């Protein structure tokens, strides 16, 4: 029995050492990513006044696409100091819009996600004690969003607000105070196309996979998002390279950017997403042509914001 215990302990120690070594290796790789990001930031700053479109800015550190680069451009252009942010929909924070900013600028932040054991999982990727990062493991809905904001940022003096929950994003944004932040990053559904002004109906327990087996009917259209943000006195300045995250700044800050104005009557180039994520009823990835996406969800029910009525997508196209 004692021999068996010793063998089991040796196995456990080896597994633990391997996990520990993998974590150290990943931390070192993340340090290299951070250093590369800082090099990019230096060169970005040398041409900050010549950039005319967000398409000219492309760099990935910890974000899924070029959100790192775009946010860095905005921080440098607006000369933001003592940055404060909220990001909702981060999963374990290994790949998110604000992580690079948090690590580079040591700023105050709040992340919210319903991932279980969130604090533990985030702590595997970064030293949370090195900065003032609040972590909330929770669902966000229209009843609690402003409670979270007031709890951590009672003066609402945010620089960046980022939202990506693949669901009731429109309703969360609609609930925000108009002066919530200087910059807002919000996910939209490019499959809804450039012209429809629609969102999924409100449901506190919305789940995109359960709402439609294709996994494609979620969130809001870009036009619905732009119209909502316009009412809140924000201006649309472009999207990420994947065509699913839109960037907005307060109207009075636009003059500080070198960007050309965008014709919001022509949004085709911002909704022509080519990635493929549709699934079948067994949750298996299908990799169908992106041109088929709208047809796959045409029977889905959405809220038409022009008429404020629930209808099928096929009735609007």
C-alpha cells in the first residue's frame, strides 16, 4: 500500500510540474506579446495623424482580431490618461479587447462574464494583484447592468466600455447612461446585413445556440447599433477586420481623430463577414458558405425596430 501511495504521489508531482511549467511558458509568451505590442504602439504613434481608416490599423496582442490596435490608436489620439474600462463578455480573459490595455497601462478595470470559477481562470493568465482589476462572475441583464457600473465606477467616468455577449447586447446598450464612456466597442451580427434595423427580442436567459440551431441568430444588426448610438450622441468610426465589432466615440471627440467620416447609408463593407460558424442541430460546425447565412436564419423571429414589431427575418427581406 505504501508503495502504491509513493507511485501515485510521483505521478501527481510530475503532472503538477508539467502544468506549472506550461503556465510559466505561457506567461513568458504573453510577456513577448506585450513587448511586441509596445513596439507596435511606438510606430503607430509616429503616424497617428495620417491614419484615415481603421482598416489601416492591424495588430493583435490579446484580442481576437485587431481590437488591440484600434483601441491603442484611440488612446493615443485622445491622449487618455488613468484609463478606466469595463468589458462584458470576456470568458477567461485570455483573449479579450481590454487585456492589453490593462497590462500595458496598469489601469482600473471591471470584467464581467458568467464563466464558472472566473477569478481562478483569469489568474492563470495574468497577475491580477498587479493592477486594480475587478472580476464579476455573473450574467448581465437590463436589471443589473447599471448596478455593476455604479458599484465599481459610481462617477461613470469611463474611457472604454466593451460589450460582447452574443445575445441581448442591444438591450444592455439601450439601458446605459448616454455619458457612460468616451469609447464604446460593441459586437453586432453581420449576418443581418447592412440595411435591416433589427435585434433579437429581449430575454434574460438568451442563448444563441438554443435560439436557433444554426448559432447564427443573435445580437443586433449594425444599423440598429448605429441608430441607437447616434441617439446617445456617439459617432461610428469603423469596425474590426472580422466585421463584428463596431467602434464609437462621443461626438465631440471626433475632431481629435484623423479618420475620414463614414457614410452610414452604405454599410455593405462593414457587414461582409467571411468567417463561418454555422452549426447543425447536433452542434457540429458546418463551414457553409457565408453567402448562405441569412437564408439559414430567415425563419428566425426578431424585433423590427422600425415598426417595433416581432416578425420573421424573411418578412423583412
